[in-house]
């Protein structure tokens, strides 16, 4: 035990200089790839606030919305790689959206991915009074001839809905024009669509028994319905969750990269920080730092490529 | 618990829980304190050219959450402050519209048509008083409808309106533009088409944004606030500066410092009542329908008032009835707009989005059908909160009834500022508030660009309102049609599938057919620049 403790202290001491050495030479700007006011924006702003409180750095959040995060990505890649400009976005921008775009204007090599932050709670949702308990029930209903509409808020999720129908040899009328999971949820509640992708706002309704998560769209169990059917049960090997990620322009010096990654990972993990509390309330903590962050984006890219191939006519 | 027990519990929750101040036996709760301060903050926000209620709410929400935290005790103070801002900004919005001819929001645009001529005749004080009286009447009526109908109305409406019916409803709303095109239908159609073009930039569902010419700044479209502020306020400032320059500083054709008679007698109120009554019903109905909004309500209220009006001063030349018809309609939207927000969790407008966001973030209150379950065995705490919120809304209305008039008088003092000082100050304030909201210089360039467009439209006597309404309705219309089409399994006749949809379409046709007659009888109402045409 004493050895373990000593080893831990040693490790801590040797690890410390790495981040203690680097301090920002000016204010750190976090470019947020989302419009002001939503959950992702709030998350980024709380992280900035926590970093300022924890490390005494001056962190300035700035919204650069548009093009599903690609506007932020293009602005960030041109910024100097000095640790004073960071970007907060979602993995979709760098995986599916990048591959589906005609000319995204950036590649994965243009960025140093620091750490993933949080994941969504993506599921296919329906009202409980429809009587379905899982997606297999819905597919059975569609096979029996019921005409069903499927709400979606991104091109990737529309492809996902199409892929589900294709693999199971049924037809859904995919309604793709919704802006955000909450809009899809509203449409489900108003009976405008029968089922739809929702990335988290369904939790309260599911807990109250008014809504049901028919299938889990994530690669880990959903907090509110851990026993929800997995996509593999309906023959789908893809996942559709989105992961928030913090990145910097490519070529960040090693000490700055370590210090920033540690700072972000520390504040979002630490009990009682504003960002930690917010993540636990709205999303789910998902921290993969350094090499693991880049590997996560690369894996999602490969999956997206496979999805695009599988849904191409 | 019975219905009355819930109402009483709600009132107690608003007034007694979470006390902030104790003045002897009098307890003032945080909730009441916040709703009152929200109201006054809202009046000032609304009265500042370029600032709007939703912006004030967006700015306040993170600060409020940070101050009150995530406990259930935070719900009423936070939502109370937001509701206060919403109500205050509705009243305050009339101030710059009447005094300076610069409407802070598109809703207040119709207020300028009679308000500004009144101010120029030295009746600015009375105009403000009329605006406040009509606004608070419309608001209070709409709230009463909310309190009584929230449990069932939205659910009934949603039952009848599927996606195809919603698309047809949007077509119907758009056809109302025909009623406001002014005396030259061709110019009106030109303005509306321009609104559509501007709205289509950067929107759509393709991953490659539409019509941006590769400019990243346009990827999420022109910032809405910059477009409105540019066309409505900056365009007006340019045109006033032009007028000032032509006429010379001495002989300026702008309001005198005198506010004139600032009171509103009972007799005058009686004359206004039919207009207020009609408009508040129009506003409440529009507010309860999904996705139409207060600008159209104001336009419809004004049009209805214009048809009813038989007084000496015609609409558009300084008739108090015109202000009453507009303000009662746009204020009556706010209460009924919360009907779908509270009973289904679906926001009817931007302001309601922030109330839902606050409830979502804090927790303990989930707007949705469960809120209005009058459970007798267990206490439905959400229903208590809902009645607490209603109590706070009524508190804000009472504050508005009691103090709104004096607040208006106070702000009316602004009219004494000479135009050569006022116009540049308003311009600076407008550009600053746009910059704060958009967050980059791009917002300023867009505002100035649309200011020039607004100025040219005024010179060419092209009506502004059709452009503004088309710009507002374009995106919901496109989304509704697209979603309905997709949900129907790509059926080209999707919109003709139900009797309700057909009825809406038939009404649109009637509206278009009648607009010719409307225009003939009431010429030249909406064209804004007739007062300033050189």
C-alpha cells in the first residue's frame, strides 16, 4: 500500500511539470461551432468558466455557428497553433458531415483533437401510448402494412433511418427537416411523426412513462433506459450518437497540448464544477483524451464511410 | 386536492415561498421581486431601439441560472423574471415606434403608422398612453385565456392539425400579406419576394448551404436581427437624416418637444374599446395557432381596425385607434403563445423557447400534458408551479396597469432630444445592440446594408411590411411544406388530403380575392414613407 502511495506521489510529481510549465501567454479563445443558447453552447461556456475558475486563465467563448460546425472547423484550422485558440464541436462535423460534403475544406490532419467531452443520449423515440416497446415492434407494424413516419434532424440520422428500413426491408417516410432533437421530440408529442431520433431531451418523458426509447442509438447503455433494445437487434452495426469534442489547430506544442487537455478533462470530471453538473444533467460524460480522442474521430469516420457506402443507391 | 386548492397553493407558492425581504409582517418573495424587476428591465429593453424581449431573455437566462442554481426553488424566480421581460418589452416596444418612428421589433412596425404622426402633432404623450392601455388590456386578456384554456386547447389544436394542415395554415398566414401590400400590389409582391430571397440564403436541409456564394459568414443565413434592425430602424434613420439634410436643421419636420395631453379619459377609452376588443381576440387566436407569430397578429389587428374605423382622423394619419388596434393585437399574442408551451412543451415563439429552456435546465417542471393533471390523491407539484407562474404573470399585469402609465410618461421625455442628436445616438445604440447580439462585425455590415435597402425602399415607396412578414414566414413555410411532403411518402397532393387543409387553402384564396377590395377602400395605409416623401 505504501509503495502504491509512493508510486502515485512520484507519478504525480513527474506528471506535474508537464502542465505546470505551460501557461497561456494571453486569453484563450474557444470557438464554439454552435449557435448561442443551446445545450452545446451552454456546455462550452460552462467549461470555459470552470477553466477560468480552476486555473485562473482568461477563457473567452465565441460562437461560430453554421454549416453543422464546418464554419468553426475552417476558421480554427487557420488559427495559430499556440494553444490560445481552441474549438469545441461535435464528432459528426469531422466524420459523416466531412465525408458527405462536396468540399468540406478541411481534413482530420488539420486538427489536434484534445479530448472528447460528453456524449448524447440518442434513441429512437415514440409515445408510450402507441404500444410499441422496441424498434422490432415498429418494424413488425411496418411489415404489417402500417405507414409510419420517422423524424430526423441531421443527414447522418436520416441515412441511419433509411439504413434501418433497408436492412429490415420496410419503408419509413423519413421526415428530415427538423432542427435539433427537441424539434423531433415536439413533432412526436404533437403526433406529426410516429417515431424519431432524439438525442437526450426525451429522458424526462421516458422516466415519466409518457415516451419510450425504442432503440438505443449509442455505443453505451442509455442512462434512463439501460435495457433499451440495441441497434444490432434490428441488424444495424452502426451507432448514431454524437460526441462533443475539443480541438486545436494542428501542430500544437506538446506542453500546451498536455496542459490544455488535462485542464479540460479535469474540470469536466471534477465533482461540483458547473460543467460536470450540466453534463450529468443533460448529456453523459465521455472523456477520451490525447491519442484516444483522435482515434475516436478516426473510428467514427470509418463507420460513417461504411454507412455512406451502405446507403448509396 | 381540488381545482381551487391548486390555485391557492400556486398563489401561496408565488407569494410566500422563498422570501427575499421581510418588511414587518409583509413578506416579499424572490419570485415577486424577480417578476417586477423583470418587467421594468423589459420596458427598458423594449424601449431601446434594436433590443428585443427575446434577446433580453437570452442574456438573462444564464445569469439567472448561475444566481439561483438548479433547485426547484429557483423555478418561479427565474421563469418570473423571463415572463417579466417578455411583458415589459411588449409595452416598451411602442416607445421608440411612436416617438422616433423606429420600431424596435417588427411587431411594433404598425404602431409607427399612427403613433409617429400623433407624436408629430404634439400628441406623443397621448399616443404612448394609448399604446400602454391597449397593450396591457390585450396582454391581460390573453393571459386569462391561457389560464382557463391551457389544459385542453393546445391538445385539441394539435389533434386537428397534422403536418399537411400545418403546411396549409402557413399558406393561409402568408396570404394575409396580401392585406398589407399597400396601394401598389406589384410593389407589395416585389417586397414579399425580396423577403423570400433573403430568407432562403443559408437555409435548407442540404449539407451545402444555399446561395452563400461560398461565404462562411452566410452559412447560417443573414442574422435575423440584423435584417430587421437594418430595414426597420437604420433605413428609417437614413431617411430621417436625409429629410433633416434637405430641410435644414432649423425647419426640421420632427416632433416638437411638447408631449401635449398625456392623459386618457374614460370617454376616450370607451372609443378605443371596440378596437382593443377585436384586436385582442385576433392576437389571442393567432398566438394559440402554431408558428404564425405576433407580427402577423399586429398586421391583422390593424387591418381589422382599419375596416371598423369611422372616426375623423383616418388610419395612418395619427388615429389613436390605429395604435390601439396594433398594440392590443401584438400584446395579446404573448399569453396564448404559452398555451402550447406549457401544455405540450412546444414553444409557439422565441420567448416561449427560453421559458421551456429555463424549466428544462432547472428541472422539477416539465412543460407537457402531465402539468395539467388535476390529481386529487397526490399533489401534482408541477400544477402548483404552473399556477404560481400564472400568479406571477398576473402580478406583472397589475404592475403594468398601475405603473406603466407613469413609466411611459418618463420615457416620453426622450422626445425633447433634438433630432440631430437623437438620430446619431439611436444609430449608435442600434449598431451596438446588433453587434452584441450577432457577435461580429459581419452583423454591423449586414445591418448597414439592409439599412440602405430600407432607405431605398422608402424612397421608392415600396412597402416594408410585406418584406418583413415574408422573411419571417419563409422558413416555417418551407419546413412545414417539406415535412408534410416527406411524411406523406412524397405524395404530390399531400396538402389536399384533409378537409381542414382544404378549408385553409380556400380561405387563402378568399383572402387574395378580397385583398383587391380592401386595397381600394383603404388606400395607402402601409406605405410608410408617405409622411416623409420629399
